[in-house]
C-alpha cells in the first residue's frame, strides 16, 4: 500500500468521535480555531502520514513545515517496519516462548512454557523460589503480566489456573541493579533500545509508577530519553498525561542526570541480538540492567513511535526521522 493508499485507509477506519474530541482538546490547549485545527490535521495526514493522535501527541500545531518533516509519524513508522522487516519472521517476536528459545543466550534467567502436561517440570521450576513472573505468550502493553508470590500456594492449582488464563510463559524474576531499581523498586525498569539495520538509533528508560509491577507507558509509567553516546538521561521524564518530572513522583529519586550502568554493554548486547534474525531489521528491545550484566526481557518487531520524540525531548523541535534515515543510508554503503 502506497502513501496515499495508507492515508485513505486510515481515514476510512478513523474514529470520528475521538477525532473531533482531539480537535476540541487542541483548541483549548493552543487557542487556535477549530476550523484551522481541522484542516491542519487533514493536511498533516496527507503530507506527513500523521493521524490526529500524532498531531496532538507531537504538538504538530506548534511546528513549522521543516520541523514537521522530521517527525516519525504513524504512517512513516509503519513504512519503516514494512521496508525493514520480513513478516515471515514475526513469529519469533509475537510469540514470547519462541522469542525466549531463539534468544536464550541473551536472557540470563530460567523460563518454562506450560504446555498443560508438564506439571512435574513446573514443580521443579518453582521449588525454592519466592516469586515468579507469568506472561501470556502473545500480547503487548504489559497485559497479563503478573508477579506471583509462591508462599502458601497450591502448586497444582496454580499450574491449572495459569494454563486456564493462558499465562503459559513462566520466568524467573529478573533482578535489576540498585541504580535502576531504586527509581521504582516494584517494577523492572527496562531500557528500551531501538535498532535499525543492526545499529542503535534511539534509547530511553521506561519506569514503573505507583507500585505497578510493569513499567509500561499505558500503566501510568514514565519515560525519559537516554543519550546513546554516553548513557545519561538529560531530559525530563514524561507520563502519558504529559506531566513532566525531574524527580520520580512515587519514589522521589532523581531522574535527570541518571547514568545508565554498563551502557557500552547494553549497546553491544542489542546490536549483537539484532544479528540473530537479519530479516528483521527494525526492532525495539527491552533490556534489564542486571547486577553483573544487561540482558533481554523481550523484543518487538513493530516498535511503537509514540515515545521517540515527545515535545519535551526534542532537540530544537526536531524529530528522529533524519537519524533513522542516516542509519538506513549507512547500512547501504
């Protein structure tokens, strides 16, 4: 599907109720007329493949033409994925059990797939453990991911419940280093690293909030970009409601200025893992910074674009598309 076809398809499937609500919200925030916002959103759709969510999220109403050209919009991100990734290999990322099997040497933790017939193996797996992490093999945004305390649990009943609820991937609890853990101890605060054509192009720290066990942006989590040259957070963190934080609101730990430990190892880990399936060239990696070394939590063959270039994180109001295009050009040489 070409650029025009993509835009027409998005228009056909658009939620018009939310579209007009977004116009109202942008009007209240910007003071611009609703008529201007309506037509400007349409223009951004055709010129930059930006949906109305992109228009609001990236505050495109504040950007000039040259700045808008630098934003990775939903349509552009979709095109990047299609050009870089062979869908025949999506299964290694869509199925978490297959992912663990393929990338086992990068995991640094035990795991088990519950097939409905391996109760004895499950009993051995949970022996002497206080907690386990359970996940559905398919899903995103942290849905179905739970941390389960084993004390006092009937292991057989737990096994049956997990199979029934399709939480069939069981993992040893990942342990993160103190520097990252203190930011929000209840969750594994992962480093999201995006590789394009085998090279790291962007990274940020995802932090849990309010005691949730997941660090996902859609579960009131925070996100802050990491400078890929030195591993230091130099911009404020932001949540989905666009609240801004130099200090974590739940733990009162300082975010700005935090240096991610073992940064060179994180870069090396992700660039090496990216070579495992060269047919998938655009990947978002979730990395846990352990006590001794970083390791993978999971990978995503269709990295979301919404966290990359939020307004408080843009340098000179410039998005990340030039950085991504540079990586593609360098790979061609």
